[in-house]
C-alpha cells in the first residue's frame, strides 16, 4: 500500500467519481421494454451462455435446493437473518402514523405506508452474495412490502447459487427469476410477459447493473448506485497491525477496484501494517484480486493527529469506517460522514457484512455525505395529510393569500379567497 502524508493526498481522492459510460445499456433497456421475454432470452444466452425456456424458479425447486444446503450453513443464514430482522424491527418501531394540531384548527398528519412491490437484485458470478438477499429482503418484509421479486444471474447450466435459493426459500420469497445484468433491471422496471414490473429496485451489481439503475430511475425508485466497495480505518498505536492488515485484505478481496485505506498518526504502525499485509496475502485464496486492489487503490495516510484523521474521513465519506484507537469516545463525535461505523478492534467490518444485524448495502463514492445505508426507510413512503376546520382556516388563510399574491399566482389566491367568501 502507498504511504503518503495527508497533504499529499490527490484531490481526486475526495471527489465523486463519475462512472464510465457503459455502451449498450440503453439499447438493452429499450429492447427489453419493447420485446419483453424474447429480448431477455436473447441477452441471457449472449451474456450468461444459456438459453432458458422460462425465468421463474418454481417453489418445488426452491425447496429441493434448500434441502441440499448443509445444516451448518443454513443455521448461519438463520442466525444472521434473525439479527437483521431484529435491527429492522427496531428501526420500524421508531416510525409512527400521527396527527398533530399544529395550531388551533389545523391538523397535520403523517402516514407510514409500505411500497407495494419491490425488486431485489442479487449478484451472482464468482461471489454469489447470499448476504445481500438477506439484507434487502428482510427490511422490505419488516416494512410491510406486499410483493418481493428477486433476480439473480444464472450460470451456464441455467442455475442460480444454491445458497441464494435456500435463503429465498427460508424467507418465503415466491418470485425468484434467473436473469441478471442490465436486462434484469429492465425487466423489473418495465415488466415483461413473465416478470411483472416493480415500484422500486434495490441491490448492488456490476457496472452494467449500476448504469441500468441510473437509466430507469424515475420509472421506478432505486436505492443506491453502488460503486467499488471501500473501507477506511482510523488507528493509533494501540491497534494491532495484524488485525488492521486482515481487515484491509478482507475489503480488497471483493474487487480489483475496491478501496482499502488506513489513516494513522503513527508511521511505525503504517510500516507494521504493510509488513503484515505482505505476510498474510500468500495465505489468502483471493490474493490475486486483493493484491491488485491494495497496490492500485490502497492508501496509508499519515496524519498529525486523530483530529486530522477525522477531517480526512469526513471529506472522503467512506462506505465503511473503522475506528481502532485507544479512546474512541473522543474521536467518534468528530465523525460525520460514513455509511456505517465500526468501533473497536472486536467490531470488524466483516461482521457487518454478515451477522451483526446492521445492513451492508451502504453508500459508496462519497455519497455518504448525504445518505445512509439501506434500511426499512427505503421501503416506506412517508405521506402527509392536512385537515383544517373553519377556525384553523381563518388563522392560516391570510398568510396563504399574501404569499400567493407575492408569487403572482392569482389562481392560488382565488382558491383561498373564494373559500373565505363562500364558506365563511
């Protein structure tokens, strides 16, 4: 990993990176919108190497595959799912319907309403992310979403990862489709003969999936445009270099474009971590990917103080932010921008990926400046209401009339004024 001082960090490190233009995405979206299943079959044969007669996986296949997954793995899925559900239920408990008399005779209200139908995209490929299915489906269920459709790319035999199917069966999902890429996003957004359209699409994917989600936004809602995954660790000399190295490698193995970063006031710790990385990489089966990520995108940033480390973190707004310092209670109040925070050496980011209960679908690419991770809120609509009686009308109408006049909107003025004349 490159070791630099804070004043040597290139400005691009703190900037939003505009994704490259992905050729063909708009064509895929248009063709699926126009031709439905016919286009889906063509693109699945082209990109996944398999010709499918149908995309939906029936319940009996889900059951059969689920029964083939070993007991220990299923127990782990259940344990992780229980914590994810508990966390989502706690979030949900903070949201209520209410009506509030904002002044005499003026009653304002809020209703918390679930989105009716949601599509969940689950990546396949080298690393089928069953944890992503849990992280997306469970908050949607807790929020009260009626219909959940899952899409995941098939392999050359037309199969989806048994783990993903087992998790879908465990969660009671009745709609699972073997289709991936931009064509899956198109099917969810526009609908085809076999895949009904949804109201919102969530879940990460490759560059094609991200580009497709950007294009269909507005037709449907989306959650996050996920870029390469990131971890930033703020550590002082109380931290264990071997643990720090393991956490950086764990993030680096996701993708050659993953971005592992350590920020520390200790040059000695920086050198120890680099040494520990070189010792651990040969023991890691994903060393080729991780090494490329660490060499290409890895940074060890030397700062003068932990306060400066907080400034670097807030400017970068990392997806995952670990704090491994002797007095975290002094540093944490300074940290404002991150997807999820992991405090102390026992709180490895990997636990957040799987079993702690918090969601691992998080903002990347500096977008933690303005939003948090996936939650029950992504599956809800906060709808407002107004109920006014005559007393309330007489109290607030004059201000509405004056503002309508000030804006030059005579129809707005008359809408209020006629009520005063005819109903008063």
